């Protein structure tokens, strides 16, 4: 019998397997087939997307990028699999389902485990059988790109793909059923980013759905309308596992399900569908299997849209502070007055820092070509309860984009 069986070898499951083996637990990691090892993030999600985005900035063509992506994925996947096996993690491939709370059917075999972690992730939603429609993940399987592209969904996936395809010289149109793009993000930042994207040639229409469009006007339609829980194949009814509407697995603050020895982490919990959140949750599952009673804490964890330029945020921005009647003060600036923005062609940049009345940093938002890197400094500040004074005392290297942060802090004193 294994100490821990982990269903799903994506970021959450792999993080759990690494920590489980570190603690000396007899661990098995299960994935339906070898080509899926690494999960959506590695194979068809964040890693390929960011690789294609970067390639689009340096004028590589689509075919070269496809070849480079395949090599990149393999260069990550092969040593990762060997690493786990060298650490004593058993890796087995086959469709997995529950027989009882300690027994799993994996292909034609059964395995037993004292504790089970579900990390099966999510899959893209599909709303039509229209021949021209693909989900975003399928784009990386195309040998070439047609000229006119419609993207259905103005969330972070849709906006990232719009930026990428526009840089590959495709005519891109985005439609979003809500009245603004990035409806879960700060409204001011979403509006500001929309203007930049539209000025760059991307057509964006809000308050529209696929039924409002003539599909004959486009060569290909990419669906980026959200994701669904990948839970059906698990046969969770066999153990009476509690799930939410949509199939997301219910967990408590310790990521335990209603079954004492069964945990869940990553997308399947329906919380924040992000790879690094999944990794964080995977580790928490193992800590609690070890009896440590560690609860999830998302404070100071940033989020980013890898568009061109990028948009990133962490904590509470001005819109949320107003809605929640939080007393605050804010300092903000575009990048135009800073010389480094001109050096690195980041003149569309913008930054907002939000403090409480005791000058503690409670949030920050950035639009910049390097927003996803810059926001991590504010994650650190929020997690460690730091004040604006801490940033004001810093002197960063010139000319860099990061130097804008202490310069703005000094101005906002």
C-alpha cells in the first residue's frame, strides 16, 4: 500500500509528489497517458503560450515556433519525469477511477493508498460544434495560421492569444459577452489595457457573443470561454465525494474533501485556476497529510495577464477598496516621465500602489512589458506587511524599469 497516491501529473500533482517523496512517503503519481505528463500548463497552456508570445516579439515565424515549442516541452518534461523517478516516486499511466476510499483502478490494475490527492485539473469549455471553432489549446497543433481570427472570450486566455496572434500579423477580433474585457480584473486597468490593445490593431467588441457574429467573416474561431472540472472519469460517486455545481471538488481550508483521507488541489478545486496556485495547494495537501494543519493563504499572491503589454496585480486595488469601504490612499503614475521607460520602449506603462492609512501596502497594479516580473516585489511587500517607506528607502539600478517603484514611492511620500 502506498502512503500517498496522486491522481494527475500537472503542476499541482507534481508539486505534491516532490514534497511527498521529500518527506519519505511511499508515493505514486498517476496520469492517464505519458503525453499528458506535466499537465495542461506544460503541454498546451502557460508554457507554450508564453513561448509563442516571446517568439512573436522577436519576429519568428509560426512554423519555427511550433518546432521550438515541441523541443522546449520535451526539454522540460523528460528530466522532470526522471527526477521524480530518481526520488522514488512511482509514475504510472492509465485512466484512473475510485473503487473505494483507499483503492483506485488504474487502467486494468488496482492500487491501494492510505491517502489520495486529486489533482486532475480542468478542460476548456466548448459551446458549439461549428467546424471553424477550436479551443485555445488546439492552436498549437496547427501547422499554419489563417489570416482572420475571431477569439470568443475576453478573459486572460483570450487577451493573451489576441496579443500573440496580432504579433504574428493576423487580423484579430475579440468578442466578450460582458461589458468589458477581463471582467474579473480591476475595471480601470482593464479599460486602460483595452485602449492599448485596440491602438495596436486588435478589434475588441464587448457585450457580444458568438451568435452575434457571422462566422463566414473569419477563417478560424478560437474559444476561450472558461474551463470545466475534469472529474467525471474519476467515478467519485463510488466514494460519495462532495462536489460543487460544475463538478468542482469541495475542500475545506486544509484542502481536505468530505472524505478524511482524500484531498484535492489545483484547478479541480475551482478556486484560482493558475498553475502556481496549484503547486502551492499541492504542497499544502502533503503538509496536512503529515499532520501539520496548514491552511491556504492567498494573501500576497499576484495575478498576471501575459498580454503585450502585460497587466499584473496583487492585493486590493482602488476599485475594490472603494467597494469594500476600505480607507486608503493611492499613488499612481504613467511611465512616460521615467527615462528607463523610453530606453526599453515601455511608454504605455502605468503603475498604481494602494496603501492603508497606516501607510502599509495593501495592493498594486501594473501595466508594462515587464509587469509580471515587477509585481512580485509588491507580493513580497504585502506578504511581509511592509510600508511604502520600505520602498522609498531603496535605490534600484538605473536604467531599469524596477527603479520606477522607489522613485514613485519617494514622490508619494
